[in-house]
């Protein structure tokens, strides 16, 4: 690359499916999968709020903090929200759908335009 250093930020977007007890049939023991429709992505992150969500696993907060620093360096006017600092009860592995719903509601209440979630071991 001729001595030039390029910066690359990689986003990993996973399409997930919601499994809910409400979609269980009376005889069924296996949940049905319901596809989730993704929200439209913003054309730019300038002036947007980016929320970082950590699940409490070792070093995930350090990784996300560095991701936030890189965004601040590269995106004009971006606001970074570290969910674990706003509400430490969200820095957990959500093993039950009810807890996942509670965490999602807390995140949604902050009205971020983008959420990045990371696990790290």
C-alpha cells in the first residue's frame, strides 16, 4: 500500500431469531423460529448515538471501550454510551428471554441509533 496506513472498522451483524414461549404450540416442545426484520441502517454515524452493550464476560468492556474510542476519533459528533456504566445490571449474560427483554427495553429507552454488542473471553 505504498507506506499508507489504512484504518478499517469491521461490523459484524448477526441476523437472529426470536424464540418466545408464546409461540409454543400445546403439543410442541421445540420453539418455533420467527425471523426478525432489521432496522434500516443510517447512511452516516455523524451526530448519532452509538450504544455499546457488554454482557459481563472478561475483557469485553475493554474491547468495546476501544471500539468507542476509535469511533470518536473517526466520526464527527458521535456520542458513545456505555450501557454497563449507565446501568450495571445490564452487564450480564441473559440466560432467559425475560431478562433479554428487560435489557432490550432499557437499551431502547436510551434511543440509540446504533448498538454494538460484544462478548469476549
